[in-house]
C-alpha cells in the first residue's frame, strides 16, 4: 500500500460563528499529482479525507455546521442534497467548552468523483465552507449563538491513503 499523502493544510484559527465561513486549503504539486492519478484510475481503492483538527468549543453547542467543498462563488446550493455537501460538524462528543479539542474526518471520495465529473472540482485547492444550522427546524443560528462564536478550528487538511 502507498504511504498516506498529507500534502494540503490550512492553519487556523478559523472561527465558526453565526454566518457561513470559508477556508481555503491549497494543494501542493504532490497532492495535485495524486488527484490526477485517482481521477485516471478510480478503481485504485484510494481514500480521500478532509481532516478538521484541533476544534475547540467556545460555548455550549447550540448549532451545528454543514460542511461543503468547492461551492461556486455566490452559491445558494447549501442543502444536504448538493454534490458539494460532505457532512455535518457537530459537537456531541465535546462537552467542556474551552477544554476539549476534537477532530473530525469527512470522506471526499464521492464528492471528488461527482464534482470532477461535473467539472466543479478545483485542481489547485479545496474551498471548505461551514454553514451554521439550528438543531430545530426554523431556528436562527444568530439568535441561538447570541452573536458569539461557537468554536474555532486549528487546522484543516486533506489526506490521501
């Protein structure tokens, strides 16, 4: 098995609050080459992961964040059925604001395949967007958070194994 490639990383802090926030993860030459190899041979069985690391809760969780990759500028396509959607960042395992640091991994294999086929996968970077959502239908994240940030992210990276 080839060694994991951990070539892309964006160092924070990235503050998650009441509005959508985007982080850019640049690809170096090694990662660009790996993506082109995967695109040409999708049966190779490689895994691609987005790793959100060193997440620190700043207050008790009252919202979660939907996570999207490579949303077009000005896109309103922020629904879980979007090909850009990769999952939710929640804080169910973190109960102590300011103390616990958590890490989450998101599978990028299907989004890579779908967005590549649609010519929407960016060849030189990954733009990751975090959209705050209420746990209850119709809830307003800004009101629930009272204008304060909920968490910070220390690092975001891409790993190919």
